């Protein structure tokens, strides 16, 4: 055997071992590959399982409630049971707002045969006043395909469709007689009714179609009035039909509580009639008013004109509806003018800045730190007592009071009287006026605040402060809701007389009542006198601002606030007339007669015993007469006419008070003529002058004499020779600067002898 063969044989065992090792390695690789595949499969399965867990968690936990509700909606039918809304009543139990049963008409399309659709659509559209095509579309409308439908048929969504709300019972009775079958269902509903819809529009407000309050008391006290809705739940099949023997659940609705107000429908009618007349006679933008009991803070009547019908509000015109819905006594702010002088008087007396024996000197203006501030009366009032200053509404007297108090003391009383914050009356939309921070107030500003300028407030703030001046000195919280009572008789809320704070002493209050009585008996408030009763009050004429923030010469606010009887006030009334468009704007003629009308009717309605004896006169009807004829007729009746001399030959188109009104003898009657010479009694802004005598003067001299004092001469250009023999406004009569004086001239014939 060769050496080569021997070596070859020796290598063979080694080759067999290497082959086995290779096979083992290949097998191991195959096993590892299987393991990797198995691990990958397990990983994929794990991820899938994890995703399933996450999805189950999402469906059952996160979205479980939502899916449950959806499922419930498919196998149950829930019918809402509307709660009956609570009533709104006046102080005497008269219903001002109530609810009555109406019905909701619903469709069940799955129960209506195709052959019967047209008949049912025709009947429903006719009796419900709906468009036929609209009803037909609701009956036949296809919504979606149901899943897993073997025939792949498109089917309607089996749910109930609401067709119309608030259908009257009579209509439902007619529909029932038409044999419409189970395709039409009816459910009881409620509708709001306002028996006194001619009154209370701004105070009570109205609800929307769903019965929720939108304005007024309906909105402010909605949570009490609304009650709690109930429901009826029943198991149904996929076609929304009740399942025989299925579960039913019934939760009864809880009726809303009754809201009892402090107002009286008798008083409300008196006030609203006066406001509509004030607006009409004065051709005003609006008129607002309030009647209160100054001893308790109860609001007896409140409103504004123009107004609307609560049962049928003009919903199509949102802007108009918003304006008409404002209860302007609480929503609108204004400069109170001379009515604020009552607050200045009370503050000055109580602080000791003056006493009842104080005297003043009025020269027609007052110089305050170099700024000349005028009185409304040109030439001034001269020397006057405090009582005379109040009756004369003398600006310099009240400026003196304000300056004597100083900004700190006066501001303390302004805030104590409740200005610069809402009163909390409960009337919707109440705002607060503006009291400029005292650090910005100069002496001239303080002087102006003393007579009611450079400060703004709401009517509610003013009357609330005024009450404190006349009721013995207590600032009371005004309120319009007496109590809220649920259907079981439980009192949920109750308001009563609430003293916010004492502002002035009873002695000061008594003095103020006496001074304000003098305003009515001897001053500008004569038109507020009520036969048989003592009356106190204060007039006010204030400025407004135009779009540029400038004082308007023609847009004014006239107001009057009055109370009676003086020694024991039972009623206080404030009427504000916004932008009266009449020849003369005076609070005494634009607003005072209507406060008199309200107080006279309220005292009689309440049966208040007269406290004085008065000589009564009946206002004659002077419409259609010339101003001169009307003046004579009124004089014969014991009354005084107010008119413009320049319009003496014009025809009377209106009068205030109205014909046949009973007033105190000596009262004034405002005559509105077909002529039109606008001026106002705006405090400080209107300067009056005395008419000079031009009789005997030639045209040039007469014109110069009138021009010198700020008056304008009117004359016949064809007959102006000679000397003046007639002037329509006599010598020394006070008229506003700019008044036209009509003068006639003649040439005197020479004596032939």
C-alpha cells in the first residue's frame, strides 16, 4: 500500500465527522428559522390581541355610555312629558301669565301605508296650516339603508318625526275623527298665555316656542317657573313599535312654581294709559314710568311706551323687539336734571352745610373758579329763602349747597343714596348710571352735579333715593317679586321691606316733604296738584348728547317725580318723557300732568282718605280754538293757559291735561298749537330776557332795541313806515333769547287844523 493511499484512508473518518457537523449546523439553522417565524407569529398575534383589548376597552369603557345610549335609542322609545310652567300673578291673585294644554303632532312613517300617504298628507297640511309638500316629504323621506338586509332594500329610518308644536285641542279632535291610524301620534304640550297682554309687556316678557323664558320675569325667574320635565320610556322592536310585555317606565313631570309680583293690575292700567298719552301728546320718542309705595319699596306699576303684545311679540324684527322689550326705568341712564336737586337738598341739610333758615342770593349766574354758570332765569331770582329757592328751582342756590358740602361730603351722600350701583329691584336689565370719580371733579363740576348735570342714573336709582328723602330717611331696597310658591304651597323665596341703610333723619325728611309741597303749590309743579290731596314733587328737564358726544339743542328729557299725601306718602310716581317734540319742553308741562293723572287715579283706586280741601275745576275742551280763544275759555274756568305769545293766533291742536279732567282751580293747561317755535326750559342752557317796549319807535330803533337783548323782530315789509303801534309780546314779559317778536307799524296822520 502506498503512502498516498494510507494518507487518503486516514482522512476518511475525518470527512465523515465534518459531514455530520455540517448536517447538524443546517438543522440548527432550520430550527432557528422556525423559532423566528413562531416568535414573529406570536408577536403579531400578541399585537392583534392587544389591539382587540384596546378596542374592547374603548367600546366598553370609554365609549360605553355613548354606545349604550345609541342601543337604547334603537330598542326603546322615550317620550318627554313637558312640565306645566308656573303662573305669574299680581298682588291680588290676578293671573298675568299661565300655561294651558296644547298638543304635539308626530309622524310614524313606518306605520303609514304607501297608498294612504297622499290622503294623510293632505289632511295634516290642511288642519295644521302646513305646506303639503313639506308634510309629504316627512312622511316618505328615506334616511339610510339598514345593514345586513338580505334583499338590500332601502328602508326608512324607523323613528318618530315631530311635525308641529302647540296645536290646539280642537284641531286634535278634528284629526282624531279622520282615522289617520297609528301613523300619526299626539302628545300633550303646554302653551303660554297672557290674559293681561295689553299690559306688563316689558316687566313680564315672553317665552320661546319651547316654553323657556326669553325676557322679563319669564327669563329672570325661569328656573322657578320652568319646573322639571318628566318622561315615558317603552321597549320597542326595530320598527319602533311597542313590544308586548316589554318594560315601561314613567316619570311624572313636576309643575313650575308660581311667581307672585308686587304689582297691581289696576295701578298698571293707570300708569300705562298715562304713558301712552304722554307719548302721543308730546310727540315723544318714548315715555317710561314707575309707581311705588315709598314706605315699603314695593313696585306697584312699571312700564314704558311704545310697547307690544306679550301674546304676539314681533319676533320677525329682532331689533325692534329688543327695543320694545326694554324696561327703560332700569335699563336707560340719563342726566336727572332738577329732580336731582332733592338729593342735593337732603344731603346739604343732613350734613349741616345749611339749615332750614338758609338764604341765598341769585343774580342769574354764579362764578365758580372763573367759570360762569347760569341760572335758568335770566336776571336771577334775587334774595330768596331756602323754601323759595327750592320752589324756584334756583341753580345758584343748589350750586352753593354743593360747594359748601365739598366733594368728599357730597360724594359720601351720593353713594349713601345708592347712586353708581344697581338697586337690586329684580326687574330684568337693571344697570347703574355714572358717577365720575371724585379725584377728577373740579369745583365747577361739583356745582353742576348740585343741580343734576355731570351725573347720570336710572329712573329706578332716582326714585329709590327720592323715597329715602320722603319716607323718614331710610333707603329701601325696591322689589317687584313678593314671593315664589311651589304647587305644594311651599314658599321658595319671599321678599319684604328691607332697609339698606338710614341716609337722613326723620327731621330732615319732614323738612324735605314740606319744601316739595311748596314746589307743587307755589312753584313749577302746579300741574301735579290733585284735588283733595296734598302733593309734593319736583320737575326736571335735562340734556341729551348727539352721536358726536355734543349737547343736543333739540333732544331733551323732561321728567317729574311726585308723591302724595305729603305727611304720610302712600304713592310716589316718576314719569320720564324722552325727546318730546313740542314747542315748549318743560318738566312741568310735559311730564307733571301725567304724574297728576296717575296719582289722582291711584289715590282714588286705593281709597286713600283726602287730607285737604281743594277748589275743583274741570278742564274745558279748547281744541280747534285759537290760542287767544282757548286762553279766555280756560280763564273763565279758573285755569291758566301756557302758550307761546308768538303763536297766539294759531289754532290749538292739543291740550294737557285733557278735556274734562278735574284739577285744582288755578292749575295750568298747556296749549299745543299748529305753530311751532321750539325752545326748552333746560337748566342753565336757556337764557331768558325781558321784552323791551318798542311802541312809538320807528323800525330801525325798534329792531335795535330788540336785537340788543337777543330778540328777533318780525314785521310786514310792505307796511313798515312810521312808528310801532303793536307788539305781540308785551313789555317786561320774560321769553327765551331768540324769540321772535311780531311788531306792526303805522304812519300817523297829521291834524288838518
